[in-house]
């Protein structure tokens, strides 16, 4: 064991002296082989971590060399001096390695050292994946800061975003102004918390003050506000967890709404299960109700009027930083059915403004209310770009 640690310590000292990528790659392969040997013979986690630390520091060093050579992650070519034909392939570096190592090099120095130290203190395995988690968190924080610094108007030609508590804001407005309410309340998210991971962000954040209240109390409070805001011939679509469907229906009916049905969004690409203790969540439920017996209802076609509609979850350019973002295509169908061109759609829990984006596409006006300033910023930027 002492001999192994001496070899590892010697390799660690060499890192600062290396001046080219080829030497980094050579030493990295030695550290990788030493780590494999340490695991194979059952060396202690301390010894394994010393090997892994050296390997990770070499990956960080290699990533910096690649960045200095202005190689985009995944690019197989190395831009050296004139006439140089050096390539990643010649050095035995894959595109995936190039990408990973450059991301590790972008991790702030303090965060990187904190990760190494935390693994030793908590007796956790040092891994490349664990370091990449830091990169993702740092990149997300950087993007969040950029968004918060962006100057974006809360109003467009199609509508307005109101920042604040939806109850307070709606009570300050005149009653019966909305043709349609389409919303996804933030209840129950905190119930998926307290999951801890070594190689990704923990799921422990509460969704907010709503999560500390009884769902039944929430529904009755919300429905009273919804009833005040909706026009006599208006409609409401409210996303709800399956176990709360009966409570939401009870609250809506208590406040005079006529429940027309429970709709289903079937996801073509549901996320994987984290807990792996029950069935995966590949559907969401939406309660559809009207303010009275007379209401706006536009027939879109046999397929479009099925209670179960199939759409993928948000991805690519549509995906923003929100845990329960809804696809615009799904929202557009409900808006088309239950409102007319020029009508006003209210979303009192607007998130990143998907309802607003759907309204813009269909020629409806929108009023969005959101309490989280980060989501307000994302929504305002999005809607400025949409209109």
C-alpha cells in the first residue's frame, strides 16, 4: 500500500511539470491503469481515490490544453503550428474524452478542489461523473445569472406578465375578465424531494410555500379565485396529480363549475424513474370544467377531440429551466377548443410562459401571473422573442 501511494504521489507531482498534451495523455493512461489495478486487488477506497484524483487532475489538465488549442468539444482536429497534422486520434483521445475533459477544465478551481476534499471527508468515490456534475451546476448557475441580468419587458402586444402572488394580484383585478383559465399549479412537487445523489444534483428543494398546505385546502382557495376571474361562459383546464383528481373536482363543483371530464396527456418520451419503486409516470391528468351550462366549445376534429392526447415532453430549443414545463402544442389544442381569436387566457401559475407562447401562436391575448422572479425573467425573454 505504501509503495502504491508513493507512486501515486510521484505522478501527482509530475502534473504541474507537464508541458504538452501527449505527456498528459501518457500519464493519464498510467493513472487509469493504476486505478484499475487498485480496484482489482481490493485496495482501500483511500488508495483508489488517490488514483482517481490523479486521473481527474490529468483530465482537467488535458482539457485545458484542448481549450488553449481552441478545439471545440468533440472536434477531432488539433489546431497546432502551421503544417502540424496532430489529431486526437493519433493521441488516442476520443471525441467523448475531449468533450468531457474540456468541461472538467471549465469547472471553477474552488469548486473543483471542494469536490475532491468533500469526497475524502465523506469517504465517497472520486469520479469523472461527479466532477461533471459540478460543470453542469456551474453552467446552469451562469445561465441563470445571465437571464436575471437580461432586461426584458413584462408586456408584449399579445399580453402581460404579472410578477407576484396570484391570489393578491387577482383580487386586485376586476372580476369576470378571463375567457379561459389554463394552468398547472405547483402543488405536490416537494413530495419528490430528499433524494440524494453522488453524481447529480439532489432532489430536495421544495416547490414553495404551497407545498406546506393541505391539497384540499389549496384547491378550495384556488377555485374561489378562479370563479371570480372567469367569465360566465368561460372554461378552465387545470393540471392535477392523479391522487388529487377527486379533491379538485369537489372544489370546482363546490364553487359552481361544471366538470366536463378528465383529460389525459400521454407522453411519448417520459423521463426515467428515479426511485424505481413503482410505475413510471408517463401520463398527466387535466380537469376540464366550464363556468356554466353555456360555454365556448370549438370542434377541432375527431382525432383532436380525443380525451387522451399524445405529445412528447419539452426538449431541445423549447426546453427551459423549469421542472414541469408543458409543451406548447398540447396547450394550443385546449386553447383552440375553449376560446376564440382575440379572447383572453389567464394562467395564474405561469412558470416559464408556455401558455403565453401558445396564445401568441393562436391570436389570443394572455395574462400570466408568476411569483418566482427567475421564471418571470425566462417567460418575458421567451415571449419577447415569440411576438
